[in-house]
C-alpha cells in the first residue's frame, strides 16, 4: 500500500527535484508536491499543510539554513530533511543543531525513503502527544473548575510519604502490626504528608482567606495523637480501595470550634503519587441536633419511669396520710404521740410534693386548664417572688402590653415561675438581677429548623426568665431537665425543680429552650401557643366546707386493698353508707344486688380487667344518673387528653387527705345536673 504525503521541496534545480520525487515514488510514496527556491515563495507555501519538507543545503539564490529558520518561525513541526550533493561534517552538525531531523546526500537517495518514513511516524507520535496533552489540560481546567466551585469543602492531599512509610512497615511484617500511636513511622508519615490545595468552600469553612492558611488547621487536626485520625488514614492506605472517614474537632482561624467529618476513598487505579481528594463536612449543627434529640428521648423515657413510680408511691401516701390523720384526731392535745403523728403527716406531705413534681415532669399530673394572661399572673406573684429570692437580687419585669392569652393550669404556671426564680436565685449567690419578660412572637419554618423537635409555626406567647449568674457549660445544659440532676451540694436541692418546669411546659403544648454560658448567666425561654378568640377565665372559688359530712350511699371501687379500707373508714366516719369492690366486675355485681339507691361511685382509674372509665360506661345502663368521682395517682387517657381533664369529668388526685376526699365528694354530690358526668 502506497503512502500518500504532501511534500514541500526547497530546491533551485528542477532536475534534482525530479530525482527526489522519482526516488520517493519508487520507494512507495504517492506524492503531491510544490517546489520553491526563494524566501517569498517559501513563505507563501507555508500557508498550506505539509507532511514533510526537503531542502537543498546550498543554492545559488537561497540558503538551506535560512529556509529552515523561516520554517521554525512559522511554528511548523513538519519534519525538515536536508538533501545535498556535497555536505561536509561541519555543515551536517550545524544543520542538526539547528533542528533538522536528518540529512541525505544526493548520491545516496536510497536512504531518503526510510528517513521520510521514520520522520512521518515520529511526527504522528508528536501530534498524538500534543493532542493528549491538550486533552489533559482541558480535563485539568474542567477538574479545577469543578473543584474550585464545588459547594462541598474539598482538599487535595499528597499521601505519597504515607505510602513510603507503609512500605517500610511492610518490611517488618504485616503493616497493621506497627500502625500504633507513637510509632516513629506513623509520626514521620503524618509530618511529611502535604495538603496541596483547597477549594473556596474549605477555605470558608475554617474562616481563612488563602489555601495555605488551611494547611496548618488540618495539620493540627490530623497530627499524631489527635484522636488517632492519622492511624485511620494509614490503615485505609493498607487497602488499595479503602475508604477513610473520621470526625475531628478543629478550631477555625477565628477560634471557633467546629466538628468536621473528613472522608476520602482510594481508587483502585490510583497512581504512585497517592494524591487523594478529601471532603470536609461541617457536622457541628448536626451533632448538636443529635445531642438534643437524644436528650429529649432520654427525658421522655425518664418521664415515663418517673410517672409510673409516682403512681405506685401515691397509693402508699394515701394510706400513710390517712392513718396519720386518724392518729392525730384520736390523740388528745399535749400527747407526745400526737406530735409523732403530725411528723408523719409532714413527711407524707413533703413526699407528696416530690411525687407531684415527678408527675409534672412526666406530664402525668392532671391539669385544669384556664385561659390566662401571663402578665396579670406575674404581677400578682410579684409580692411572693421578692421575699422568696432575697433582697440582694433585683427583680425586673418587661411585660409586653396587649399580651395574647394562653391556656394553662394557673397553679402549674405559678409553680413554673417560682421554680425558675429559685433556680436563678441559686445561680446568683452574691446577688444580681432577675429579669422576667413576656412578648408576642411568631415562629416560622426557619426557627423550627434550628430545634431538635418539630415546633409548629404559629403565634406564641414568649416567657423568658433570665439571670446574670454563674451560667452553665454545654454538658450541664444537656442534663438540667432530668429528674434528680443537680449541680448543688448535697442537701441543697432535690433536682426536680427544672424537670417540673419541663413537664408543665410540655403538658401545656409549649416548648422550652435554655441559653447559657459559664460566667454569662442563663436565660430560659418558654413558648406557649396562643389561645385565639378566647376570654380570660374567671377565678373559681371553693363551694364546700373543710370536712363536710353526708348520708348518701357510696360505692368504692379500688384494687389496692389498703387504699380501699382507708377510704371506706373515712366515708363511714363521715356518715356515708359504703359499698366496696376490688375491681369493675365485682362493682357491677354489687350494683345488681343492692336494691337501694347509690348516689355516687368513687373509682380508681387504672385497674385490672376493667378500667374506671369502662365501669362508668356500664353504669349508664344499670344506674342512669349515678355520679362518678375518679381517683388516680396519675393521668390516664381514659379520662384525660394529654393530661387535661375532659369536660364534665370529676377527678381527685392521689395522694389525698381525708378532708380533701370528703370535700371533693360533697362537691360532686351537690353539683347541679349540668355538671354531672355523662356516662
């Protein structure tokens, strides 16, 4: 197969040109050509594409070396070969130094074909290399553009020194055996590894201005001993296609600590340079959110446990308080045993306060909701708060005018404010300022995104209680709402004050956040949903005397025998006729057997086989109009919704005193028909 070439001849002799063409044709070339013998003609010819240039060295009107210089000035990479009749060694050296590819004597033109073939092949190879290099440059620019503009923080690491260190380790056995903290090879690999470059996102992440500033930040994060990050880098390199992922805490150039997830993957085709692209992801907010979610979940679990314990303990307190009351009533004034009985009463009441706080934290105390104005309640509490927190603390209020109304149990709200005020007082042992602030706020989607729980967008009333006391660190802040967690010395607190606040806020459908730093004070910010289109509830008063009596017939349904016996004794002593049953089934049998009237049923809520609410449903068929008074140690969905009593439900919270039981029962019996329980 003949080789087609485009040939430019620089030759003054037409005969010599014909000889060259004849020889190349004879050697298998299919030639299209042009002959020139002046510089002007050469310059015009160079406007066209050529595969090879053959030039005489010495011509009467033109010089071969000058012609070669003209070709070079045009930037042509076309093979240039001299053909001359007489070419001395000195001239040949000059031609080759000038850049000519070869020279052939006119007397040995048989060499010309192989020379041209070789040069054509080399020229093709050069063009291919140029194309490859150009393609690489394009890819490099494209890669650099993607690298620099990527939203993800990226850095390029040169891990070749780490690879060298691993090669040395491998000489002594398996690489993993020497990949331990403090090994000299590990240390040397870490010190010699270079960060080649970083993109704009990485520079911004560490609050730097230049890539070289990021080098020092990462070097400190990856140095040996910094959480063994380097050990994991080296262990990753042991596996050719390993994946490295490590979370480290670094300090930005502004001194701000951030959590960063470093990760890279070693490709299977990685070259000996061991350069890798490592991504940097700021996970500070994510980690903070996860910690808050875990804290919220922990609080939820503790709340359920606390509520269950309080329920069982309340049954015991009913018995303790009841029999202590009987002892006090049965002993004369001046009897030392009467004082002993009162001491039992006092201890039981203190225990009742603790269980009430546990129930509040677990959102299992019954809330009697009222539509209230926080400003009015805070103003009414002013005279109570000031002596409670002491004269060395200045109380400042910033109450928003036209404050919206909220729905909450007023007693619980008072307890919430008192607990926060006492907590602030204890944080200011040398005195200070307590600020109570209210405001109408609207929370939007952006606010919800910063919190660990789903905060519905909408209108809220904000209550903030702030102090300028000692403050707290992050670790303490994460645990302050847990029951029995306290930073106070033994005997100075129960650790239930803030857990009670947490439970009250949650039960009211609100949210609470705490902001604090050591030495910078603390702010508790509470958001309660606005009760739209509502009027403030009137203050209710007592309608019954302290220890009323009665002659009605009462059915007691209680699975705890000790509580049932005590309740029967209290009611019998007050003049009532009492029937009793240990569960719902026995209660229904008692109702069928008793031919006389039954005026009220006093039933526990949570019982085996049949709940108090199901018992009340059966009563509607057997004894229409019979009133029901529920009693329980904690709330249950049978009679409440999220801890709030359903309309028309009569409820007595355990533990209760004999006087409280008699007063509530009298209230239920004397209630008008509109207040009766719908069974």
